[in-house]
C-alpha cells in the first residue's frame, strides 16, 4: 500500500502538495456542538434521508473527521480513510472523543488510488467524497475507484470543483505558487484574503446587511469555518475541475442514475452530486429489467 500511496504523491507533485490535515487540525479547535449538528443536517439534506440507521457509510478523504462523526451520530456504520496522515489523526481524535471504542467506526490511512487497499474494503450503502477527489492528482481514476465502492442500490455523494475554463487554469497556478514555500504562501494570503474580505463587505453594504452576520452564520455551511475554507481554497493543490455534464456522463456509463445536483452557478466552488448505483436487475431510473 505504501508504494501505491507514494505513486499518488508523485502524481500530485509532492513538493507542492497542500497539507490539508494541518489546516483541519486548526479547524478542530473551532469545532463545537452547533457545527456538528450542521454537518448532520447537511448529510440528511444531501442524501434526502432522516437518518442512516442500518447503513454502511464510507468517508473517502475524511479530512477533519466532521462528516464521519455526523454519519456516526446519524446511526451509520462508518469507515473513514484519508491519504494525509494529519487528517487521519484528526478523524481518529474525533472518534476517540465522540465514539469511544465503538467498533462501528473504523479509521485508517489509505489512498483512493491504491487498488489493493480498495479491494480490501468491499462496498458500502453510502460512499461520501465531498471536495476530495479533485485533489488527488488523478481525479478521473479517483472517481472511477470511488464509484466501484458503492453497493448495488447504494448512494454516491461527491462534490467536484466546477470547470471555469481559463479562470480554473489561473487558480491552479496560484494554488501551486501557494504550495511552493513560505514566500508563496505569504504572498497569496496577503493578496487574496483582503480581497475576499473587501468583496464580501461591499456585497453586504450594497444589500444593507450587517457584515458580521456573514461570518457568524458561516457555520451553517456544513458546519465549516470561513477562514479555514479560505485557506483550503487558496492552498488546495493538486487541483482539477470538471463540468457537470462530464461528471454526469462518466457515472451514467458506469450504471449510476443522478438523483440530485446542486451547481455552483458557474462560479468558483463545487458542484454537488448524489448518484444511485443501479441494481443489476434494474434499468435506468430504477425500473425492473424486463426478461425476454
């Protein structure tokens, strides 16, 4: 497995790979009950369920562990893995704090590009990979491998950065520069974060909104933190993108039906998808296959 993980690092250019886990560790200092409840709500709304009782849930690229925790609290049998060692540590810390020694929640280090590791996992009722696969350096292989982990009749929930053409190329260059070293990080943060703040301020003033409300309410965005999301966005390299129709076609050809789509509206950010993997006895849209 370690050889396969090293291959993934090479594909993603290890010298400029963003240290996601260190950002998540800083985020965990802000974690509270409200954020956990927001994460639970986001999973329920995304999947269109009231709970996950009796279901197996695979968190691909578990990051902070927040959504593994949310799935655990919703009643799922949870399996969490991440390539980043600090992210694995964050997830394991949440498991110790909230899950105790519950055998229904497993945390491991693994790679979505490691075929041998993935074969050991089996399949799951829900496979969740929100904002992960476009950071592997081999997004389409990661998408295919993730789809193969969904059990017949199961759900696949993913979020992939929207393809903005030339703007995406510019963002990729900026992210690579951020990850090039301390100087790149300092320049990018000093240049971009004030722009984010001023842009938001102008928007709020134009709409006669209290500017502080935006930041106080940000936790309602899946329980996340605005500052840590900014850092994740600026440093998130490797960085790949896809148009919604490309993702739709990719999974349709692999036996999946699209249940839910939430686009970024053509701007930066992720498009969210929920697919259902057809049972071998079904035709598209869940109709029983006719036998002749």
